[in-house]
């Protein structure tokens, strides 16, 4: 088994158990330190969100834990000793779309087509829409390998293929893809020697003038997507920061409404609604996170700060102001 096979295998297994089980080589934050939802499933028409802690069966082939079940009345209940459904991992999944054979597919490097023996890409996640099928490009970016992210569109009527490589997606893999509310919802990730790492969170993509525009979904608290499921008129997204619900809105300036939840560990109220700022404040006050030992990428507290300051810079700026006893700035207000 070569180095890449070792880390790819580790990524698959890490979906089934908390990352602390692989602390010897992990580069990410121990999942037990975050309100992670590992995967989603639909069972008998009900949404199930799988949360920790987990235990292994005697044959070590299955991870068992708690599934939080969303009832028709909107309440959550716990199904104990549920078998964990592994989240979709595009870099290891069987291809869901035949790769095109043209030059645009084979080699691309930012602005110009370029041949390279270490260039690779695959389509491990797909979504269907009106007359179209889309595939998300993923690639391995370690040990000299590289790729360029993007979306492949196949027209089911004409049989033609188009490529979209919006700037936020160029340097990252598409790990998850769903068509909901006339948009493509894209989960991003980076795949390398440490397994699956954080990309740029969730992208909300729409088509205009034959171009795909992709914007960061800033209302999602999480940055590392583990699953996406459409259920009962909403899109549900599980991440390392809990669970996000996306619903359509009648507001033309803000067409989607977001609600974020985190598991509580409470049998009576196993899931609670939370704002992203409130959640980040709680995490930065966490004694467990602050005292957690370092891994290959530094201390978890430091890693979380880097992640949030990069992907939610406004929160980081406001947090620093608060630490210095300064009042928060209103949207659009300039500091003196």
C-alpha cells in the first residue's frame, strides 16, 4: 500500500468513526471537539442525522451511535444504537458520470490548457436538474498531484457538454452536489495526504448569461460538508459545525432562509437552533478545545481560528474588537 492509498483509506474509515481514532496522523480538528453531524439519511420518509459518540462492533466493521430523527412535527428524537451511514466522499466514490474525452477535460491550468503527467480529476458526485445533469470535479492534491475544480454540465437533449470553473471552486474539489431552488449547492473540500480537509464551505451557484456564478453561502456555520439531502421542501446540509436547513423565501433580495442546529447530547432536546456567531463564541470559550493537544497542523484552537478568520472574516474582526472592549461595528460601518 503506497502513501496515497494509506491516506485515502484513512479518509474512508474516518467517516465512520471520530477522527480522534486516527490522531496519530490526522491534520484536522478532533471531531469530538466540534458539534459535528457525520452524515444524513432518509429512513421511511424521515430525516436522520448521525451524531457521536460512536462505538465499534466486535468485528470492527461497523460504527454504531445515535441518529437524531426529525419528526413530522419538527421535533427531534433519538434512535440509539443506529448503524452509522458513511457520508458521501467524492474522491473515493464510483464515478457517476462518464468523463469527457475532449481537451478541455483532460488538461487545464487556470487560464490555458496544459499537459501535465500529475494532473488528475474525476467526477464522484452528480445532481440532476431540468434537462441537465451536472457532475462535480474532484482531485487529489498531494504528493505532486494537482487538479482544477469545477462543474461539468451534460445536456440530456442535445448531448452537449459544458464546463464551468467559477473562481471560488478552481482550487478545491466538489465533495457534494445538490440541485435545489433553481440553484446548484456545492460542498467543497481539499483532498491531500491528510485525507479530506476544509475547502471554502458551501457554495450557492446560479446560471446567468450561460455562466455559472458561485457565491459562498455565508449563512452556513460549517465549512466541511459531510452530506446534503433534500427533504420536505428544504435542503439539509451536515457539517463539522452541526446541521443547516435551507428553505425557499419570498424575499427577492434574500431568496433562501437558513436555520442552523447543533446536537446537544440531551435526551429531551437532542438538537437546538443556534446562530453562527453564538456557536463560534461557545467554541472559543470551550476549555476542551483550548486544552486539546496539537496534531500535525498545530493546536485545534489555532486551527479553528484560522478556519473561521479565513472563511468568516467579519466574525473574526468583531470578535477581536470585543476582546479589546470595543463595541461591535454595524454592517457597512468603518472603524476609526
